[in-house]
C-alpha cells in the first residue's frame, strides 16, 4: 500500500472516531443503556441481587457486577433506605392538596417543611399536590392537615391512610 493511501485511511479513522464521539454525546437516556442493562434494571427493581441476576440472565457474575456499578455511577439507579414506620408506631398516608391558584411549587416547598411530611409531588389531574406523610395518631394527623389548610392558596386537603403495601416479586416490564 502506498504511503498516501495509508495516510488517508488513518485520517478516515480519525474522522470516524470524532463522528462516533459526537453521536455518543448526543444520546438520550434510552440510548445510554442497552437491552442487557434494561433487563438488569428490571431485576434490580424486583429486589434481585447480582448473583441471582447473573443466573437469570445467564451472564457471568463479574459482568453483572460491572454493569450494575456503571448504572449506579451514571445515576440511572440508586439505593434508598426507608424506615419501617409501622414497627416504629407510625401510620403512613397521602395528603391530596387542592389549590386555589397555580402556586404549586411555592406551596409544595412550604408543605414539605411541615412535620411528618416525607415527600411532596406536583400532579396534573385530580389533586394539585400529593404529599406522603407519617403520623402517630389522629391528633398528629389533624395538626398536619390544619397547618396545611392555613397556607395561603390551599383550597382543601383530603387524606388517605396506607393500610398495607404490596410489592411485586416479578420483574416489572419497565422497558417495552
């Protein structure tokens, strides 16, 4: 092969490398993971550990461990430690907050500061804001609802108590 042809093929490789790098930078979240990563995520969500994921997918354990670590590093999955409120003597429920005005974010930030509120999410549909909360007894419940009703812009508050929680033992088909 003559020297100029060799030089041209090297230049083409360099250009292709730049193009591939640009393509990778522009990927959306669906493109950052492949089919195997999606299956691993589905099994992680269903409370499987790396060893059982390895067996179920028939992929070496070291490969599953590496891929799982990368999913955590990319921030696509995370671990979450939760208290068992029932064993600690607390009840858990939802507050459905209806607003008079559209100050959802401002009111949501105010609600999340209240005692017993675990999280707040803004919704479209029925209620404007839904808050996950804990309380020990009816007195706690009434105090929390009363404080939220006093917030300017809150029209009404409905609540529901969690009776029990059902988790899936099957992998959730997150990715179709």
